[in-house]
């Protein structure tokens, strides 16, 4: 019978991967922390996630090795953390690593004093380096403990520093309207465009990560300014990421990142959060290009990529109740990318007379266009429509063959925030396409979230509210679990606000408002006017952090600020808008200086700068009218409200239709033009406004 450590009782797929390691792993929690204090031992916190390739490599080399485990068990209290389960713990120790001058990444291995303060860390270590480091750490702890403690106290003090002091935030009251001036828009565009890769798209760096928040911001800038160079760069970037090896041409879905600068060689793991956000970006760009009457081939490409991604989501990433799983591994059969790559000989056998055409398009060679004689499916150029149609038939055939291979591992955690990102992406895809099958998937997922991730809460006066679980699959048998983080609240509030706009079911708006009130009561720091990442009722760690900067996933404060703005328009609550504006002003100087890492904040500034059409529908055909308006008129900033019979929402109050006629009101800042009863007339008004 194989040895099992304490992780065998966990439900996280990542922790369970380590349950048979000879390392005496503990999950994060009071038992391990108390053991370190009582036995006066250094704590090793090792953080990763189930789809992380180098996490697997380090496990195989070191954590599965009996001799290495003996060193770890003798000298350390070893804690294994799933970063997706505990993003709060991960964020603290990732920040500490960066304060040490070490580039972050996963696996993240950090050494702590018995009081949980960090003093040293790194990412992946080869086995011999790891063993040498363990001995060095233990020697230093025995012989130079005072120096280590001094260092740890310094890093902890840095972690506890207020964001306003660390980043010199502007805490003074706003002196102008929220948004950007024309000069500031030019500054933003000039600053961010300096880092454009004008040859292969995206930003100038390698490896290349999809950065959806940047491209969403560029979509908004394109809609506002009509800048041809900007629109051309957006097209180039999105074309390359849909055609390149980073996109799965056979099964759908984007992988984590490209290891090169041309989007050819992917790091093969697929994450739900990338795909949800990229769905939003591709739907937005398709809508904008269609509205402007430009790049029709790209519009078709984006629609294809979205359709295949949704098919992947339904087929491989959705549980029977409608929740979305977290990730698919990069590895299968212990080899990175094995599931996805092809030998030329195999393709010749399968494709027969179609091989030459396919091989030319995809640059397939007998030697392989990658390593070990393997070929990655990667297109340099968008093919003509007729050739593309033929290619899709080959895609289907190859997918059937590939589907019989041993599949990569699945991380079946259902994370609240990532489901929110995907739900938003599906809503955007539905609005761009009008496909009612997407709407069915949307509603199933939304009901799953409502039934499984929302918590009924009550304040001191007995007023009912809403909280969130961070995840579904890791809730304990007694119904308890990890309470939601700010990213969970921001993404779900935004998703529910957007869901209202395609259903006109006001219950979603009410849920969003109650969640917003909960964040104000439990996450808000009145001193800085921003939100902590953790609930005041959550576990007390060595620091309580705020997440400000936008990365692959936007910072949770910027997501919240977007959510408050949209919620204010639809509920009429001025406090929500004032808060969104105030948050924006605090970051504005930083945004202008470095929009690349504050791109979701910059997009919020666009929402304040651009006119915001409030399209109000009243009458029996509100759903058909809404769909037609979405298909016929793209606007980065538009908001819908609708009712068949009447509503107390501020935008709808007193705007009832007459009998069988559906009326359309085009409004700006709650001031409406005369209603019309034809979609085309409403589109004319919108385009002239």
C-alpha cells in the first residue's frame, strides 16, 4: 500500500497530486503554523497549481525522491498550497519574493521563520540545487537566526505598507470630471504603443502572454478615436493569436502562453480565465470591425475561434450542473504537449491526398516544425474563405483521431471568479452573434453560480444580503468552505449586471446590488478609498493586501470599479458611481505613466470619457429588439435596460409602451430623446449622437 501524507484528505487536484509524496506535506492552516512555532522550525511554503508544467517537474525530481524528502521532513515544516484555492496566500508570498529581487513564477518556494514571515525564496530548483539550498537554509537558521529574523521582519514590514504610500496614490478629492482629456488620450496611446510588436502583434517580449485587458482597452480606444494604426495593430495581434499555435485549431481554446515571440510554440495548458477574457476581446473586436466595415476576413476568423472555444468549453470544461472547470494540464503521459502535436508520417496516413495542401498551409515537415520531429499546427496567414472551408473539414477529421489519445489532466475545481470571467465572455459572444444556444449555456452557468456559490447573509438589523464562496468543488461536507475574495465579487457582480442586459430579469441586478453592498461592508478601506483583496471576516495573514495592477487577469480593484459604474447606471445609485470615479482618480497618474499594467483602469477611464448610450426598451418585443440592436450597432460603452410591462428601475420608470408596440428610447445621462418603434431608426439616432 502506498504512503499517503496529509494532503490525501484535501480535495484540490493540485494537492492530491502530492498526496503520495514522501514529503510530510501539510495543507495551509493552523496545524502546520502551530507546529512550526512549537517545534521552532523553518516553514517551507511551496505554491503551485495543477496545470503547472514546472511544478510537475520539481515534484518528480525532488518531492517524489525519498532522500530529498528526508532532508525536508527533518528540518522543515512543509506546506503545500494550491494558488488557485488560496490566492491570498499566494499573493503575499509572491510579493515577498519580488521584494527580494527575484522574478516571480510557479512553483513558488518560500522559506518562512516560525512566525510565518518570509526571508528567502525562489521558483523552480533542480534537484541538486534544491538539496544544497535546504542545507544552507538550515545552517543559516541555526547559526544566523537573528539576521534571518531581521530580514524577515523587513520583508513583512514591506508587505504591510499601505498602497497609497508605496505607489504614491492621489488621495485628494477629484478636481475635474472623471475621464481623459484629448491630450491624455494621446499620452496613453503613445506610451502603450512604444511596446507594440509591429511584426507579430502583441507587446514586444518573449515569451508572449495573452493580455486581454490591454486588447480590450485598445478596442475601446479604437471605438473612441478611430485610429487606423491602433486598429491595424489590434487586428494583427488578434489574427496572430487565433492563427498561431497558441490556439488549438482542432479542439478550440487558447493555451496559456507562447514560449516564443511569434505565437507559434504554446505552453500547452489551457486556463478557463484566459479563454473567458479572450472571448470578450474577440467578440468586442469582431463587433467593432463589423460596425466600421473593415477587416471582414478577421471578423470571420474571430467568430470561428469563438465558436470552437465554446464547443471546447461545453465538451470538456463544463460539469453536468453548468459549472466550469478550471484548467487542462500541459502534459499527457508525462510529456508536455504530447496530446496536441503530430508526426508528418501520421498526418500522411490520415489525410492521404489532402496531406500536401495541409502540410503547405501548416508548414509540416518530416523533421518537424518543433522539437523531436513533432509538428505544431500554426498558420502564418489567414487563408481565403474557400480554402478555409476545406481546412475545417480536415480539422474535424484530425480532431476525431486526436480525441482517441490519452487526454491531459483536468483540474475540476470550480472557481467563482473564473466562472465569472467566462460568464462575461459568453455574454459578449452571445451579444455579438445572437446565437441562442450560447444563451442557454449562459443561463445554466448563471443558475449554477446562484445555487452553489452565493451565500445568504444577514446584517445586524436582519437585512438580507449576499456573499460568495470562492469555489464550489472544495466546499467541505458540512457546507463550509473558503469565502470569496475581491476578484470573486468583482467578476460576479459584473457578470450579473451584464446578464441582466440580455435577459432583462431584474433578479440578477438585485443579486449584483446585494453583492456590491457586501463588498462595501466587508472589503472597503475607507482610509484609502480602495478595497482589500480579503474579506474582513477571513483568515488573518501577516498582511492584508490590495490588488491594484492589471495583469493577465485585471486587478480586482479595477474590476470592482467597472462593476460599480455599470451598476450605478442601471440602479440609479449615485454612491456607486461616485465610488467608481474616486477609485479612478486615485490611480489616474499611474495609469497615464504606465497604461500597459493598468489597462483595465485605462478602459474605465474610457467609459467615463465616451458618451454612454442608455438604450431603454419597453414592450412585448424587447428581446428581439435588443438582439437586433446588438447586431446592427456596436458601441463599446452602451448599456441596455428593458421591461415588457413596467419597472421601478430609474431608466425604465414611466417609460411604458402602448399596447403591442415596443418603444426604444435612446438616452444619455438619464435624458432621453423621443422614442421610436423601429430598430433602424434607433440605430440612426445612435450613430448621429
